[in-house]
C-alpha cells in the first residue's frame, strides 16, 4: 500500500510520459522536469528518436524506458526506476501520447497504430489505475470525422462520422475508440482522466522528409530548393506552436476538469502563405511547387477554443512568426538527426 502521508510530506512527483521521445512528448518531458517532477519517459522510437531526449538522459530526475506500450508494463520491476521509489511514492500523473504519427510512412505503421490506440491506451490507463494517478490522453482533431470545409468545431460536435474501413481508419477510428476507453475508465473506475484534442502543431523536433510540410519547407528553403505543396494551392490549416500545447496540457492537469478540450489555434493560414513566410525568414530564393496529395495529410477541421478558454483560461500565446523563427533555428542546427526510423 502506498504511504500517502510520506508522499504528501516529501511532495514527491512522479510522472510517466508514454510516447515521451516523440515531437510533443519530448517537450512535455522537458517542461515537467522544469517543474521538478521525476519523469519516466517510455517510447519504442517507432516514429521518434533518441535524439529528441539525448540532452535529458544525463539528468538525475529523468529516466528512459524503451518499451512497446501495446504490451503491459510493470514500472516497479524496472531497476532503473528504483531511485524514484515508485513502490513507496507511487505515480501522480500519467500522460499518454503513444501513437505513431508519420505522414509519408503511414502505410508502414498501420498495425502499430491500431495496437497503440487500443492496447496502448488500455495499458497506460492500467498504470494510472494502479497508482490512482491523474491521466491525460492526447487525442486528435480527427475524431470529428466529416465536417464542412473551413468549419470551426466545438467539443460537443459529433455529427461527423468516420468510415471504419477507410484507409486512414487505424488512426482516425483508433483515436475515437481510445477516447471511449478513457471515458469508460473515468466513469467505471472513478479515475481522474482528461482528454485533449490536438490540432495541427509545429515546432522543433518534427520529423524531416515526412510530409509534415513546415520542417521540410524549412530545410528546402535553407538549401535553396523548391518548397513542395502536397495539399494543393487552396490548402488551409490552423497552426499552433508546441509550447502552447504543452502549457495547455499542464494547466489542465492541475484542474478538476475532464474535457474533452480542443487545443489549437483559431488563426487559419493558407499553406502557401506559410511557405512564403518561411522563404522570407530564411532569406531564401526558393520557389513553390505542387506535388502529390498524401493520404494522411488532410486539411482537418478548425478549432473552436471557447470551452478551454472559459473553463481553464488557456489560449495560444506564440505568434506564427515567432514560432517559425524558433523552428528554423532548431531545424538548421539539427537537420541531420530528424529522420524517420523503424529499425532502431
């Protein structure tokens, strides 16, 4: 049994981040460390990499466990975690970001995507259950299914229906099922769960040459190559900088709210305008060109963030230009490390 009095007295804070070596997950790990948490990062590097967390490995309050979350995990059996005394102090917060996210390589990881959304969500919930920890699930805008082009969706919008046999269904339907599983655990087991629906996010550590546009635009602009628009010349999107997502997640975790909440920017941009802004910021002579449309790259709905602003006081702070400058600086310095791998 956990010694809750000792835990409260020493204010030990153990957090588990499933998918912690990914784009958003690695930034979340950093922020938790800044808040003096002991951080247990769990990942299998299927669409992420050790380079995202190399700078954290030397820190005494950070431990990485390589594990496929589609299989159960016993934290107390991991010798590297002994120093966190989980058997005594337990785990206070669990964050689930464990789902492969790759545009160009989507077809290669379909099975892993299904398993992460189903078994991975269950196994991460079971960790939270064991320690009665707060649980946060990172879902996606794709749960809104079909919608009118350019529509701003609210959290109670569920008219959209997705096709469970669609080529993207392992991700889209998987995310919907995962939300159901999280909410059932909340209702049946009285677990404190939170659901975030993340809209298109950008920033340092995004994979290169993966069809995610912004990092590829930056590299091509730096090298004077053409910037390829895979979504067409009328492609529009919301864009939010990764630090705003992380701050929103941590702010919600401190509340009693469960959500779901949209986290995204209500500012909408044509992707051609974003590409031209990158060319301007890099002082490049690159030009725009149009390429093939990609299965995993869809416009998506736009986020109505009224609920999250009213209930927890969150809204995005980083402007597109500031976010692009930061992303350009990081990508220029680390572009040889940001590659997709399934063989690590």
